[in-house]
C-alpha cells in the first residue's frame, strides 16, 4: 500500500511537471523499498529507516521554511515532544 501511494505521488509530480521536486518522493520510495526488503534486526534496515524518517522530516521542514509558514514551529516541536513523552525509548 505504501509503495502504491509512493508511486502515485511520483506520478502526480511527473504529470504536474514538478521535475525539480521529483527527487524527494523518489528518494523516499527507494528508502522505503530498502526498509521493506531487509529484515528488522539488520543494520541496513535500521539505517534506511532512520534516514527515511529524517529525510521526510527534513524535506517538509524545508518546504515549510521556504513558504515562511508558522507550521514549521509545530513541525519542529512534535519530534521533541515525542522524545520527551516516550523518555527516548523505542
């Protein structure tokens, strides 16, 4: 299901001729494929999963920053809030 959503995301960017923005969903989909294809205890799985999380977080933070949105404050605060509430446990 996630691969389908990623594929539709890429297709929509391509159809709208957002070629400069196309690398973000492609990179995310590749990282997601690596996460899905590797076993959970594998270090490559963990590295790809963390890279995917940080890439998606960073991409949307950049986009919010680019349009000077106040939602950037909420976007940046949520991971900190999750760390505090979970006491940095997985």
